[in-house]
């Protein structure tokens, strides 16, 4: 029971680290590349890129969970876990 809780905590912590690194890198990128104008489409493009960046890191988190499910034999293989 304790080993399952430890594994669950490690998976959650790994997802938090992945998510935090995505947010931190996005914030760093935005600070280095400030929008030069206040036009609607400039800001729309910025938010679309940020959303794509966050979706990429969410997919990485999903893959980590799929690997853990396959490793623990909760799912037959990684493809099924995805």
C-alpha cells in the first residue's frame, strides 16, 4: 500500500515538474520576445503559440502516465495506454 502511494506521489511530482518547466520556459520566452504592438492579431498569435506550447507539455505528461500504466501492467502496452 505504501509503495503504491509513493509511486503515485512520484508520478504526480514528475507531472508538476514537467508543467512547471513548461510555464517557466514560456514566461522566459515571453519576456525575451515582448509584443511590439497592441494589435489584436499580434496578441492572438502570441496566445496561440503559448497554448500550443502548453498542449505539447500536456502530451508529454500523458505519455509519462501511459508509460507508467504499461510498466505496471495496468494496460497491455503503451499504445493502449495512450
